C-alpha cells in the first residue's frame, strides 16, 4: 500500500471515507483512478492495473503470478 492511495467507499466499511467518495463522484466500486487521469470502474485484471498505473514499466511485475485465479465474472470465486 506504499504506492496505492486507497479509499473505502462503503458507508459501513472499515475506516470508510464515504463523504470523500461522494465528493469525488464515485458512483460504484471498485473504481480505479490512475495517475494518467484515466478512470475505470469495475473489476480489472491485475496485469491491466499494472499497465494503466505504469507499474509494468518498472519491470517488477510478473503476470504469471496471477495464474490459478478464476477469470473475472467466472462465478466460481467467493463460493
């Protein structure tokens, strides 16, 4: 979390920043806001987050670490 600015937007979430999320017009979560100004709502693959954030350019991200994770919307997660 040293390089991620995280805000909990669920009203009853742990250390919720609900008012900040309302001010910033977050209409759903997860909502991703990147340093390049791009905003993306919904689930994202880890490799896509790394690319959009510029983390891939640092050469420290290994997409193979995401292996074995159910695909987004696969329905098998959280059973």
